[in-house]
C-alpha cells in the first residue's frame, strides 16, 4: 500500500470542475488539422466585441528590374524575418506587372517597400500609393520612395508622403562627421550600430507636426552648407518611413551588415501593433523546439578512424555509432543521397546496409537528400543534357560519356563522373537529369531502405538550396515537406539579425521552408579548415533566444562530419547541449509542418482579449508579446493546455486534438486555482481531460518525460503511464509543492504514444458537470514519426485553398466552423 504524506482534498466548486473529453489523438502532432478555406482579410483590434478577422498579410512590392525575384529582394532577405516574428506574412508583387486595384487593398495590414532611387513607372506608382494611403492603408517605406524628389515628381512624392505625416524637401546634405542628434529614441534606433557625429549623406525629410513621431532627428553643423534638420526615422498613423542610410549600414570593420534601426520596434509602431495572438514556430508545449537533420553528403567517404585491424571506417559508420546510436533520446532525420546508395551509380557496396541499420532506429526519421545532388538547381529548370556534358568536358577534358548503361560495373572513369564538386551543376552525372527521379525517386529509394512502418517524410534541398517552382511543387505532390537553406547565423562573426532568415523562401506559388540553423559548411570555409568551429552554433542558439526568441534550435550537419575528430566533437557538443537544455525534441518534418502551417493560420477576434484560431495545421503555440500584465484565462478558453512566460512574452500551448481553440486573456492577478495547466513539457501533450482532482492526457516524445504543471490542488497524486491499449508501463506517487506545482520526470519510452493519468489520493468530491467540454474522440496515432505525416499529409502551395468537402480532421470529429466575417482593422552555404 502506498503511504501518503499528505491528503489531497478536491477543491469545492459547487460540484463543478473543468473537464475536457479525452480525445485519443497522438500528442506529438499526431493528427492532421481540419483544412478550411483560408480567409484573405486579417487585422488587429483588441477592443472589438464583435467577430473580426485579424489581418496578417502585408503586400510587399518590388521592382523586378532591380531585384528579379522575391527571394532576391531586400524585403525578403532583411525585413521579412521581423515581419514573421510579429505574426505577419509577406505577399510579394512585382510592380512591373501592374498595381492592384485600390479596392482590394483593405485585405492587407500594410504595404511594404524597399525600393532603389527610381523604380519602373514611378509616376503611376506614386499616384496609386497616394490613393491607397488616402483610404487608410498603412505604408512601411525603407530607404527610397522610388522617385526623384525634385520637379514635378516632388509634388507626387509629397502627395503620397503626407498620408504618412512626412514632407520631403529637395535639399541634399553631404556626409558629415559633426552632426548633432536632436532626437534619439533608443527603443527604435541604435539597435546594433551606435550613431555618433558621422552620418551618411541624405535628403531632408521632416515629420509634419502633430501627425507623426520622429524617432531620429539629425542636424548638420552648418559649416559646409546651410544648417538643416532631417527626421530620418518616422512613424505615424499612416505607417513608417526610414531614410536611406539609417535602416542598415555596412560595417567596414566586420564586413557585415548591421541594423541602425530596431526593425521589430519600428514595425510595431508603424503598424500600430497592439496585444494580439502571434502564431509561433519556435515553441511547442511551453518549450523551445529542438530538431536535427543530416544531409547525406560524404556518406561513403573514408574517415580518419580505424578499427583494430587498421581498416578505416566510412564516415556514415562513425556518425551512426558516435552521433546517433549514442543519443537515442534525440530524434534526427537522416537523408541519404540516392545515387550513393546504388552501386550501379557509383555508390559504395556497404552504403545501403549502413542506411538500413540507421533508418530502423526508433529515433530516426526517414528523409531524402536528392538523387544526384544538384549544386545549381537553376541549371535544371530548363535542362539540356548536351549543355551539361559540355560543361563536364570543359572542366575535365573528357567527352563521350556513356551514361545510358547503368547496369554495368563502373570504371574509375565513370565513377569520376559521379563525384563532381560544387563548381558543376550536380554531383552525379551518370544519368540524365529527371525531376521525378530527382525527387520522387529519391524518396522511394529512402523508403525502400526503411522498415515497413516508416516512409520518407521530408525532402532536403542540396547545393545552393534554391530550387525552382516545379521542383518544390513535386515535393508537395509527393506528400512530403521540404526544407533547407536560410543559413541562420547570429554570432561573433555574423553579429546582426540581418543574418537570421525568414521562415520560408517564396518560390512562385510554392514555399521552401528554411532550416533553423546553418550547417558546418559555413563554419569551416566550405569544409576546408577549422573543423571544430561548428560547435559555435551554440552562440546562435543563445542569441536567437534572448532578448527575443527568434528561432528554435537545430543541429544540422552532413555525414562528412564523421570524418575528423574535431568535427565529431563539435557535433557531439551540440547534442550534449540539446540534451541538457530545456527543449522539446521533435522530428525535422514536424518542424517543417509547423513552419508551413504558420502561413495558413486565421485568427478571429471574438471579444475583448478573446480570439479563435482556425486553419492552424501543425502549429500548436500562440504567443503574446509585451504580456507581463496578462495571463491566460482558462475558464474562458477552449483547447488550451497552459502557458509559460519567456522574456516578456506569453507562450500559450494549444491542444493538438482541438481543431479550433479559443484563447482568452485576463489580468495577471487572475485567480485560477485547482485548474491543471501545463507550464512546459519535453513531450507533446494532447487530448487533455481536466478532472475534478487531476487530469488525463496523451503524450508522446523523445527521452524522459520531464514536465511541469501548475494549478493542482496541493497534495499527493498517483501518476500512471500506460500504453494506448491500457497496458500499464509505470506508476508512482508524486507530491506537489505548496503552490500546487507538480513536476514529473517519467522514465518511460514515449516514442509510441502513451496515456498519462494523474489522480489525487482519496478525493472527497468528484464533479459531475464540467465547465468546459471539448468534443469527441480522435484516433490514436501510433508514433511520433507517423504523427506529422498524418496530421497534414498534403502540403499545399502558397496561397492555395483546400476546397474539399471531405472531413479530414483528426483533431476531433466536430464539424468545421468557418470564421465569422466581420469588420477589419489593422492591428550561403552549399548543402
């Protein structure tokens, strides 16, 4: 008999307690969110009491004459990440294709531009911009308006800028080193670069009194020219303006970009962003995300390690034993290159055997890293085999490649054709390029090397990681996520958020998800020196955690890191850190699903500080910034597991089993005793059923089940963990602290979903009527690898809408309800 050290007495609620129907869905993103039509209009208005859709889309205008594609624009490279962090998505539009009708502009929260000095048809643009701004659409203007500031153009410029509370003057001030800063708002400027008397040459702009706020006012000394002041950073009810030279600078000492502007604070003010729910891709179950993925490059390379007989190991064998088998509590997505697995195409005879050993491990997710490893994806958009062979002949002096007889044993010459470097379009030339083979075929090879219960769930881009639209579309048609590129760095060598990329790269109508961290290639000068430098990824992890959490954490490397002791130690140091940190380990495809889902989330304001979340796919966290004065109101919320604070942000964990949760906030002092709520968990929690004196939930994850709950009645609880079929796995008594906080550390394998039951001992009262009923039971998904695939198996193109009437949700069997229409207001490396 268990001995109780304290009696746990159920709270008296007049027979009422919060309860949620137990939904048998896997907690680790086991179910696919119900697909619903995406709403085009989105804005923030926390004071509204009737339903309205929060506007998250920003129209990003660019001139293809200067920046050919959206991913080449400064808006994408520099400003989209801060927009994403604040909850916005950029919709790119080339002004050379005409301008949208002013009548449709109400669906955008703002228009963003980062033009050069003169854009295509600037006269038409300025007239359009003035018309749109007059209707109330905000503009975020960085660097140049896009037109000359003198003559007739000056009138058009000022007709537009007056709606932002700004006036331009046809006066040029040369570079000066004795300028006086009259106004300096430290919350908006001097973010990464301190201003002194040295300021760049600039035109004169002034904030219109009473209509705009100047965050940076500069006065020249008047020695070389007439004394003038200029307002270089301005925000107003019409948006925001940053003059050229005061947004970013190029630091000659570090040879890196740095922000003068604080882009986060500037955008918050320019968009008048108040307290509102932000879809968050960095956090799950109250913890920062961690995942790892390995590109298969170098799989068959000879390592510097030898066995007792002197025989050298392949790098893939070293990685298998030292970096994967040694860390069974950390998931990793392994992506072989198909050609490396096939002896007929130059692969090593042992390669597929090693792959089979790896892919059967329970902490391994199956992925694919192409068929022939393209380095330059653009070359294959309009592929010519003849052009490819000419390039090879010019490089190697070899012609007449016999590439159509893959069945015969490779000669050393032909093997050489399968081992090219990044100066050529791809690594393996033995067969002509075929897009289906490159993507679908590579996925099939990876799946064929896997046990029957696994299949490839992720496609990892190679080379310049710049696939063309049809390539990304092919991954979507194959039903898998795609990822790589971005190369996040925020460290001593790259000391600016300028090098933290946005969530994704736009590719026509498609979307390429960026990896969260850079890989060892960028730390080792293309794998040529300083092979232990990859350990400094930890700097980026730290710098993207505070003062604001910009990214999760990601150990991303190649098989060739198993070649040297230094590189092996570097990766191991990151794995050890991931083990020690308070993170939630997930698979790489799960992260890609979360990132993809960010763009589809629709948020409807139901009442003051109350919102309903739609179309969230695999995204299970909503964040509120500057939230020190508020707390989650569990009694008014639905489908909320709990919340936690990080810095000044409130992270709200949503129940994956509830398709359309409601999130309500109350004052910080809100009393919510005896309502179990999750603080954080290493495992994903789902189907939470709050009982009168305890709770029940599904859980799944990697490693030991460390988690913290609060809102428990103080006392002793019995914790039971069982398999989905009810088979007991573990049981123990745990005592809360005096505040009702319950800390658990469950020594159970939860890769296969388990059920947690936490009940107080000797309850005196069991409520019969729940305060919150959450509908229906969803089927249990057997493990965390299948979870994400089932939860959203058909990745959609950017901006696409699922119009199927089929009921596909496994969050619950409830019928899908659409958002209520209402008024709107604005709130590299080579891989």
